C-alpha cells in the first residue's frame, strides 16, 4: 500500500517524521483528509486535532494552528504549536477550557470574544487529544520525532 511522508515541525522541534497511510488535519475550511497521491495543496490550519493512521493504528496530536503543504507524496505541517497526547496534562487542559469559558462569558468587546474563542478551540483540542489517550489504555506514547510510528 502506498504511503505519504508526514513531517510536523514547530519553531522549537520536529514533532513527527515518518511514512503514514493517512493524515486528517483541521484546515481553515474544515477537516482535510490526505491520502497518498493527493493533489498539491497549501492551507492554513486552525486549532484542532491531527489524526495520523499507520498500519491500521490511529494516533492523535493537538495543533494550535499553522500551515500544511501537500506536494507529491509528502505532507509538511508547520505548526504554531503541536503536542502528542502523552505530552498533555489533562487537568491543565481542563483548567484552560474553564478559563476560556469564563473569558467568553465576561467579554467586554468583540475582540475579547474572538480571542477567548480561539483560546477555547486550542484548549478543547488539547483536552480531546489527552482524553483519547486515556480512553485507549495500553497504547504507546504515539508518534515521535525519531520517526516513530503510531503505537
């Protein structure tokens, strides 16, 4: 079965680099599924989950935004920030969701509402990815920068 090479990079580090079967990412216009031989594409990413499927196993990462380029059999994601499920502290992610809810409820301007809504999407993505790890006991830490596959 053909694969595509996925690379996820932030300003601080390479989060993931490996050949995979499928990538699903939160594009600016909605979820984007990328399979081998996908047409060339460049899009902005919004806060959400990246799902990576390799050898029938799915793993998830939280992304806060960035850009994705698809060229040939290569997908490159330049992320503002990106975390694997094992890197996310679920209680801190839940606290961030609650803080964003409070900011939305007491907003004083449209700009504050927009900023709080973005913070809410980021926090909710982190919480969802962290909870996926808990819901799948026995799963490994997920993809790694060393070319590790989804466990």
